[in-house]
């Protein structure tokens, strides 16, 4: 317990914050629309790859540091690189789905009501 809350509650709060930030960021939605044209524009594709690789590397290093600080180890077959790729795929899909399904809707699927 930290601050009187369970670890799972803190992780959930952290995850909701990150996803909320991604959904609010127009760049994440724009990138999903640009991806199909990258094959026909090599210079744009290279810039995109350089930009996303730098961002990816920052997150990969962050996950490695978290594992090291808490003395954790990866499951067999997993490492910071594979975890970062898997998480990015999930987030990309979530952001796109959120944008498509929430046009004109008032409710927020990031938060669930307690019953």
C-alpha cells in the first residue's frame, strides 16, 4: 500500500492517465491516418520511422528501468522490446477505436462505474 491505496488501484490510475493523454492527443489519431500513405512517400516514411523509433526507445528504456528498480524479471520469451511493441499495438488500437466509436457520444469508456 502506498498512500493508503492498493497497488492495483495505482496502476489503474496511471494507465487511465496515459490512455486519456493519448486519446486527447490529435497526433495519435493523425498517425493512424498517415500510415497507409507512407509506402508511397519514402522521405515521409523515414521521418516517421525515426520519430516513432525515438519514442519507442524511450518507453522501452523506461520499462527496463521499472523492472530493474522493482527487482522483477520478464517471463520467458519476453523482454522490454517485445513488451513495448505489444503495449504500443494495444494502445494504437484502443486510441483508434475510441476515436471511431465515440464521435458524438458523451460517455467515457476509460472509467467504469462501480456498482
